[in-house]
């Protein structure tokens, strides 16, 4: 994915998130609609971290993989916090899963060419 597409994806997700959060009331929308902000936050973190990693010289495929894992951590924690289920044990568990997933994906992809 090119840098221009990533920048436009980041801008669109942030703009949609701002519009959504400023114009809707969570008590007046359906429960499925409540998932949209979490998806937009995930996309914004993912695309923003891709830009930062690629700006620092990381290869595009590796930056994409790492960015996915970096976006899962705060998004997952935010989802748990929003439903009142976030505890210290959950933070440790999600961080451990992200670390294991990163090593698994990096090991899996190291056998393939980037």
C-alpha cells in the first residue's frame, strides 16, 4: 500500500471518528453502530504506526505486520475498558498475546522473502 493511500486512510478514519463522536449519542444508536468507533480507532492507529515505521526505514511488509499488532493492543484494551471489564490481569494477558503473536508472525515470515 502506498504512502498516499495510507495518509488518506489515516485522515479519513480520524475525520470520521471526530464526526461520529461529536454528532451521535451512544444511548440513541443501535449496539452494532457502537462498534464503528473502535474500528476507526484501530484503523487510525494502524495506519499511523505504518507511516511512522516506514518513515524510520522499516520495510513495508514488516511495518504492516508490526502495525497490526501495535493497533490490536490499545484497541483491545479500549474495548474491554468500555464494557467495564478491564483489569490488570487483562492488560498482562493481552500484552502477552501480542508479544507471542509478534514472535510467531516474525518467525513465520522470516522463512519467506520480504
